């Protein structure tokens, strides 16, 4: 079983991932998406204190 045909072969998927990792695309995506989700109220932040053993 491989990736959905929309994404191409595993070789294509891997090459794209490596390229995006090297050029900083993933860093930008992972920096923007959580911030947008938080702005839209899609992330529920809960702080838990104590209980560490």
C-alpha cells in the first residue's frame, strides 16, 4: 500500500518532504498553523499543575 495517487509515488513523497525540510517549508507551516488554529479558537489550552512524581 502506498500513498494516495494524488501525492505520487513514495519516492516523490520522500523527495518533496526532504526538499521542504531543507528549505524551511515545514518550519514555516508548523509555525503558522498552530497560531492560526489558536486564533480561531480551535485549540483548547489547559494548564495542569502539580502531580509530577
